[in-house]
């Protein structure tokens, strides 16, 4: 079974991932991923911290694509 993430309008039934409700939460998640990569040796194997929404009515939302990392211990301070 192939699954494809559809980032977009949370009211659209085809959407599987909507925006993050609070901008500061999105920035916190991005910072934790940056720290995990830069300091703790994690590698991003799927996704990007540079996601840009292309749908015109949603350009100013708090959009972030799913990110999968590997090579980091769950004891890392990045998980705190």
C-alpha cells in the first residue's frame, strides 16, 4: 500500500496533514530538529526544514512537512 501525505487545507477531506496551529510551536519543532542534526548527529532521511506551501490562499500558514530522522539516541537533549 502506497501512502502519500497531502499537506493542505484541513477542511479538505483529501488533506492528510494540516498546518501547525501556533507559529511558536512550529519554530520549536524546527529548532529541535536543527539541534538534533547539528549537535547530536541525527540525519534527516525524509522531509525538509525548508518546506514552502505553494497553494496561494495558505502561503502565510504554519506549514511543515513530516520529517524523519535517524542516528540519534532517545537520551539526546533534543528530545527534552
